[in-house]
């Protein structure tokens, strides 16, 4: 079966750095997405990786290793507004999106 | 403004009621989706429409009935629901369906409670 694993919940301190991991076992691979979802709001697109390596966008970076079936989302200089759920999703060989259950990130002052 | 609008935001219904969820996208996209989001579970794809034709129907019970009258509007008709159907129902759109880098634009969802 196809599976995406990510931690259920993480806690970090304002101003710090946090890394949210995502491991996947899917039938083929056509890219990995990260979405952010604040409570009661729409998920919004953060990043897309299809090749190995690190993609940086401001305070957020996303890393992919296809050989290891592994990705992480790195958030720097954490702000209170970064408290949200972070969803990892992989597009498989049939171009279906396989979703993780999300990681709830709690930022403390 | 996300470009995808869902109404209502909240809905409470009895098991014998009939109700409809509405989604409208203002992005000129060709594909629209219904997802179910339950607490601590992955998003479940329910239906996909591409150019107003249904292309995905992932073993969803018949008490959920989608309708896509045009490329901008999507409905989910609900009847004789069960308490386990209580969840957040998300609508999404994308420029095209089935392409690798295609990202989804989501609405804020309808929080449904079935009593």
C-alpha cells in the first residue's frame, strides 16, 4: 500500500528553527508537495520538489531525497503565525496525490 | 481571498435531511475536487471533475452526490448521512488535472456535523 508518514505534533519556540520530516512509500514518484493549513482555514501551497536537493523560499526550505523516500520542511526564525498544520503529499506514478495526516506545529513564545 | 469560495462554512444536519455544499472558483481553472478531512487523518479524495466531466470517484457512498454545472461551480449534494460523515469538506481547484507540478487551491471548507 501507499503511505506517507509525518509526526503528528511538534512544538518549537518563537525565533528558533524547526524541521518537519515526511517519509513516503508510493507507487512511483512525480513530485512532493508541502501545504500549510491554519486552523479553520484553507490549506495553502508552500513548496513542490521533484528533484533531489534543497529548495529555499524565504524562511521556508524544503528538501527531497528520492532514493530515501524522504523530505523535510525547514522553518527558520519561527513566528507565532507559523502555528499551523503542515501537510505532506506525494504524486504517484498515476499522478494521484497521496496525503500524510499532517503535522500540527505549536509555536511557544 | 483564496480564489475558491465555499458555502456554508458550517452545517449541522440530521440524518434524514438533504443539503448541498457549494464551491465556486474564480481562478479560471479546469479541474475541481472534493476532499474529506477528518481529524488526524489524511485528506481523502472524493470526486474530481476535469472540464466539467467526472474523472475520479473514489468509492464514495451514494449518499454523496456531486454536480459540476460549469467549470467554475461544484456542488456536493448530501442525503441520509451518517454521524461518521461529520468532517471538514474541502473544495479545491487546479489549472489542469493529472499533471505533476499542478498545485491545488483550496477553499476554507464546510465543517459538517451530522446528528
